[in-house]
């Protein structure tokens, strides 16, 4: 069974008036030890950016953390790619 967060979520914030072109990606992946990791990748579009991994004992905790981050990013103006997934 698939969950809404089985696929990576890619968000972008582009504002030419502020010379802003940023990306933010989130994905949930299992670890080798039975835990679940939330992987965040962000930066300016066209660069390698930065990455951070947070590990949780339960997948529900990782899913809740991801939902909280997605809400925060959407409030700041991040959107999905044009014509893409609108999650």
C-alpha cells in the first residue's frame, strides 16, 4: 500500500522581483535498522544546495514532521512545479 509521501515532494519559490529562485525537496525513506528518515534538500535552483536527514523510530512521526514542514513552506510561498503534483 502506498502513502501520499512515498514519492519525494519537490517545491519551488520563484520571485523575480527579489531575485529569488529556491527549491525544497522532502522524502521519507526507511533505514537499514527499521527506523524511518525524513530527508530534506534545499537551496537556490541551479546549485547543489544543502541536505539534512532526521531519523524517527516510527514512520508516523516522520510523516507528521513532513506534513508540518510542507505547511510551513507553503505558507512562505513555496509551490509545486507548474503542471506537476499540487500536494
